[in-house]
């Protein structure tokens, strides 16, 4: 695991943040957080899939400098890239642990806003802090959370080889 503060140059970060947090950014409903979570009315989130085997979004090109900053050759290493929005909840909810894919690969999470949500790796919590990058082994169990002190928790999750 590695954490890097102020990962992206401020101007580019602000541009991405403003774009995904605008009223025009398209979000898609996911009725289940992951395969291990409950499928009920209380556990859901919104996503925007940028890439999965191919570019799936007209916004994909906006994120290429981020992939380059990470050091990903998009045509050879990128597995999946998705932007997540976890709506605010009255109490902080830690979602069930999961793995992203069941083969060795790397994970990257960049927080777009600061809030009391986090990513849980084993027993360690990595707080959601604006422009904080988290590099980790996403083939190992980890959990996402909601937040209670912001309208929503926004981040991008990237899986790569």
C-alpha cells in the first residue's frame, strides 16, 4: 500500500472534480455495492464506467492524463476504470470486503472530495481526502464505505496490471 497526497496537479484535479461533481455528469445506478453485499433498498451506489476491455465513456479521454500519471499504458495494462459516488448515509456504513478480480493486479483509488468515508484494507482505514491517491493490491480483500458529512463520497477506482 502507498498513499500519495496531492497526487494530481491542482488545475487538472480541479477540472476532473468539477466535471464529475457537475449536474451534467451521467451516473448509473448499482443496486448492490459488490457481490458480497446485501441487495436491498439501503445499499447502493452510483458509478460511471470509463473503461472495461475498451473505452466505454465519452469522458474516457479526460482521464488519460491520470492514467499516464499512474504510469499505466492504457492499451496494455488497464483492466477497468470507474468513477464512484456513494450517497451520504445517516450512519457510516462499511461495505462487505471484496476483491476486484481474482487474479494478481493493482488497484488505485483517487478521492475527489474530503469526507469521513474511507477505504478499509485489512484492519487499516485510509481516509477519503481530496486528491489523495491510494495504491494497493486490489486482488486482496478491501471495503468501501459511505460518508455522513458530505452529500456523497466521490472517487475513481482503477484496476491495472
